[in-house]
C-alpha cells in the first residue's frame, strides 16, 4: 500500500510540475489544495518551492516569462516611440 501512496504522490508532483511548466501556477496551487487539503498560503509556498527547485535543477527556464506588466511596459514604450516619431 505504501507503493500506491508513493506512486500517487509522484503523479501529483509530476502534474504540479507540468502545470508550472505551462505557466499555470494558479492552477497548480488549486490542484495541490484539492489533492492535499492544504491551505492557500501553504500550497502557494509549496508550489513556489517546487518552481525554485525546478529552476535550480534546470527543468525550468525562469528568465523567459514576461507577464502582464512586461507586456504593458512594452506597449507603452512602443506608443511613446510612435508619438515621438510623429512629433519629430
């Protein structure tokens, strides 16, 4: 029976890692909470710990994500450059 528990835990970890790789951290936190009954903060901290370990182990490249703020900054810079060009 311990083997079944270990297999289940490994499957959960694989699923959490897959969600992290797919940039679905919130879904990973939700899934961890559903499967383990952990609280929100505890699940979030654990998912972030798993993510840090994945980066350290080379499983995940953390340098590439842009996020919403990066897109907004890029759009603002583009608009600003276009306005400067029009005014010149």
